């Protein structure tokens, strides 16, 4: 479960109060300025992380359009990386959209998101905070990003996945993603669980003309739910919770040449993520209960292309999906009793 722990550390623990401090995020000051302002700023600041995992969770479902024979099966482990677009590295802060927070100079500025560059205080706009009486309380630099591109090849949100596929009847595969409620990290208070289910069905067999052609054609629908609870301070009953659901519907096509299979898909994918900071959090003047509640949605056309190399029972595959957060996926797995092609037409080079 080390891969799951890594993703939680990036998109979970990074949002705890201690890691916000590392990103120069004065959480207490924003709470003092009011929950509406705190939630609005965090909504924009954390958006690429949660949107990224939403796009990533819909990846890695398949590496061929050919279902298994009855009771054939495969077991795959993959990692998807949802690439944060350049526009996701910054967000626009407008004074007019906040009640008790203002830019010290100007009325609008571009601020880094969590997945933005790690800027020094001298390169960041300064924010002035006011209390509910309109009195100035503090002036600090705007929060900076983590500067992930400084340490990794690309600015991306990783999503690991483990999945079992089972051949049913009449050219249908059942795909299952499952991780029971398990503890992560050094404490027993942080937990993660995952469930996903998908169906792939060979539609070529139902098309009189198409079924004679030398390729495989299927439809696929899948659903994934990921729930994570992170202990901010278990002794104080402070927790962070986030939940992501993803749904995907695609038409799939693949072509096998010897031990190489090229595949692709076209359809629609959507996801929703909620994040909440639960418990009581005290500043110098006020105690807040369950102060942060955020929600993110995305959806749109998804197209992907991929390549699988099969060595006996071993599959090595990789794909690239085109969507708002383009997503690269690599994986490895084992497959047994994969279905035979629905046609005996000889493979014609170039088709």
C-alpha cells in the first residue's frame, strides 16, 4: 500500500494544517477573517489537486477491447498521472470576491495554487486581513505552491490503482476495484477505502457487417469511489475527509498484431470530489466547528490511446488520455484465458 500512502500524502496530508504552514499558508488568519473567505480561497488554492485525482480515478480500466472467455481473468496494477495544465498553477484573486481579505496593493492578482511554483515571499502579493469590525489584523504574503516541477519531471497528480477483471458470458467482462477500510501512515486514525465496478461488453458480435472485420469493438461503463479520512490531530478529534467518485462510459477498439495490442477509447467521463476539515479549530479569538467544506466537479469528452505488450501471461501497458487534465497511465498485470477474436478473417497489414 505504499503507492496509496504516497497519493494520500500528496492530496491529503498536504492539506493538513501543518503542511499548509509549510506552504506559507496562515490558516488561523483566514479563519479569523471568516469562514466564507477561508472556504473560497481554499477552493481555488486546492482545486488542481482534487480535480487531478478526479480525472485520474477514471483511468486504467482496460488495455484491450477484447473480453475474456468465461472465467478468464486478469489482475492489473497501474499508476495514472493527471497533468495539471498551466492554467491550473495559478488562480485569480479579486478583492471584490472577498469580505475581509484584500490585496495590500491593487485589486486583482494571480496567486499560486497548491500545484503552482514555490515562490519566495518577495515574489508573492501581500494580503491584508480584517476582522468582522473592519479593523486590520495582520498582513502576510499570499500562500505559495509546492513547486512540484522542481523535483519531478511533470506537474501531475498521481492515482495508483489495483484491479481484477473476470470473464462472464457472451463477451462480457466484470471489472472490480477494491481496497478494504485499512489504516495508513503511522497512526490508526487515518484510513482509506476504495470500491469500483465496471462492465465491458463485446458489441461487435451484434453487428452483422462489422463482426467480420479484424479488430475488437466493445463498450465500457465504470464507477469508482475513493474515501479517505486523515487525522489532523486525533487527540483533539480533528480530521480531514475527502471522497471522490468517478464515472466513465466509452466505446473501445483494439487491434492485436502478434504480441502487441493497440487500443483506444472515446466517450464521456465525470467525477466529483468533496473535502471537509472536521472538528473544532481554535484561533486567538474564536473556535470554529467543521470550518472547511469544499466540492469539485468535472466532466467532458474523454479520448485515449494506448499500447499493450503481452509476454506469455504478463501484460505491460501504457496509455494517454486527452481531457482537461491530460492523463498518462502505465501498468503491469497478468491475464489468463483472454477471449479469441470474434472473426477468423486474416490480419491484413495496415488495417
